[in-house]
């Protein structure tokens, strides 16, 4: 029986590489418990019984509220499914939405029949005051950071200032079965859990929700607290690796040095993956700091490249150049730190030549650094409140008019459709074949399928080098192999379609 039920909605896709901890709801649960409220977490992912669990919880005790956290895209669909269960089973229980998407479009979100209140921005402090007001039956108008319906009218309270991260409790890990999440990210071989040590990013990329959500403000835990939490996670959960989820871990290089120094001094022996860094930052790192990173266990650095076209990078205000990425690639290879590169396509100002340039650039990064890892080419998701969405609208996109309309606006779909048929076909081809560019990611026990996928990766690399995509009769087979690979990864990790 719980005072508050927090739902982490499904994403609508299989969790191929790993199922991430539902940190957004775990971070909300911690301050609620600190103030004496009991909390139940329901994670829809890989949990076919979530509906019955939610119904049983609602029947056992009328909670003060049910909270739903969501990003833009298919997670909204999972949230709406949970909200419908709540409305049908316990009509009087307030349904509260929070997270990135509701924060970016609070008035539009709260207009939906399955939404009563929206928590705008960071929720750790707001949710405690909200639950207190709901339990006492007092007006929500004095709680900062809300958008809610009252007497048929939508009310928005003043925004809440950013929280002091050091004052917030650690996520309530004990509320979930940690064994479901203590898994090995792709190509790491380490049993890892995620850790968030900072929030925000000061840069201005047009596709990033951070510009509006965090107002280009970066805040971080002190280095000592970061390492203390790493040690605590290792001792409590027996992990050998940490997956950093910071939007930009390298904003303060002095803090990075101190984290490295403490990790080395304390001999934690943890591998640190996914440390998010910009290419222009990597080229500024001196040999001493790069050596410290390697010695401290930073085995993998995540770099968002997004495009190999200088013009596209300039339009998206990425403020990096392909030459800087190539230099960063050489530097990281020299120091034995694996780069993990991410890419996107489908920008409204992107030409077919730009897409082909990106594929060739991806291949070149692998040629020059065989240890580099490439993500699959994602299609853009123009989040509300971003300059990218404005660019898409200016080019003819009609954005969704309500909450349900945003369900399909994820990276798996071609959201901007103002291209001609030939360009559209190229984008779909590029998304598919980029899956096979990096043969290191092909994980299968089935020797025949693995051999076919590995062979096709060579074909894809050759196509990228020669800029030849006109005749591709193998695409049907490639799609079949890709589906088999994704299904295999999900099955091996005990996952299902979320």
C-alpha cells in the first residue's frame, strides 16, 4: 500500500542493449520517503503484469496521487495507458504528469482528460509540496512549478528555481529489483548501473530540449560526492562499472581532474562508461588529464557528432567541426579510450549529399580508429520548444496539436516529411544500413546470421567509402537480419517489446 504511485512508462521498443534504471521516478521517490510518504514504483518495461499491479495497488489503498514521467515520443503512449487504468479504477485519484515533455508543453499536456496536474521542470522539491497540498486538500496555487486544472480553468504557478543537487537525497534504489537493471551496456562487459552527477548543458544545439528545460545552465555534484556515490553503488550492488548519464560531464575540467584523482587514490576499480564530452573539448584535453582519465577507469567517452557535413553542423549550432571530431578520434585512440559516436539525419535543411557525407564520415572514423563505436543513425525528433522544431515548422511541418499526437515523434520515425521521394528513400536506407556499419556491435549466437551480418557490414563500409547507394537489392535481407539481431539482444537480456 502506497501514498504515492509513480509510473515509468514503456518506450514502445525492445530494450536491445540494456534496460536503464527508471531514474526519473527513483529520484522523485527519495524526497517523498524522506518526508514520510510511502511510494510504489511501477515500471512498465518488460513487465506484462503492470496493469494488474497498478489496479491492485489502487484497490489496496487510495493513493494521494499517481505520477507519470515521460519524454516526448512513444513513452507518452505508455503513460496514457497507465492514466486510463487509474481513471477507470480510481476516478478520484489525481493523475500528475512530469518529465521533459510535460514540462515543455504544460498547458497542452494538462488539457488532456487523463492529466490533472503537470509538474514543470525539476520535480524533487515540487512533488513533496504537491503531495502535502493534495493530502491537506488545500489549493495548489501556492505550490511553485505546477500547471493544473481547477474549476474548469488552467492555472500555471511561477517556475521553481533549480534545486541544489547536493541537497537532494540519492535515488530510492531499494524500491526496484536492482537485478533487472544491473546489466552490461553494449561492448563493455561490465555489470553497470547509471549515475547522474550533473544536470544541464551550456551549449546551444538546436535539437536539444536542454536549452529550454535547463536554460543552458549546468549544475553539478562536487567531485567528492560523485566518488562517494560511486563507492556506495559498488558496495551495495556489486557493480564493476558506472554508466554516466550527464548531458555534459566535461563542463568543468577541474572537477573532472578531481574525480579522476579521487578514483585513483581510493582504488575503486570501477570502469566508467558513457562520459558525455564534446569533440571540441576532447581536443583541448592535455596529455596529463587524458592519462588521468585512463588510469581512473574512463574506458568510454560518448561524443555527439550528429553529422559529417560542416553546413549541417553549422545550421544546428553544434559549434564543432568535422576536423575537430577527426582530431578527437586520433587523440582518444592514442590514449586507449574508446569513443562512442552518435549521429542523426533528417534535418529539414539537410540535402541528400549531406546524408551521404555523414555515412562516409562514420566509416572514416572507424577506418582511423578501429576501437571507435558507432551508434545507428537516428532520425531527428524535433522536441517542442526547440529551434529544430521551429526550423521544421518553417519548412512546412505541422506539429501535433495535443498530447496524443506527440506519441509518434521519436527517433525511430521520419518526423519531417518535406523531402522528395528519392531523399526520403535515402534516409530510410541510411538508417537501416548504419545499423551494420560497426561490425563490433553484431552480437549473436546464431553463426549463420552473425556471418551474414558481418559480411554485410563490409558491404556497407564499401558503399559508404564509394558513395554508392543507387542499387541496393540486399535491403530486404538486411531488414530481416536487423530484426533478428534486435530480437536476439532483447531475448538474451530477458526483455520484451516494451
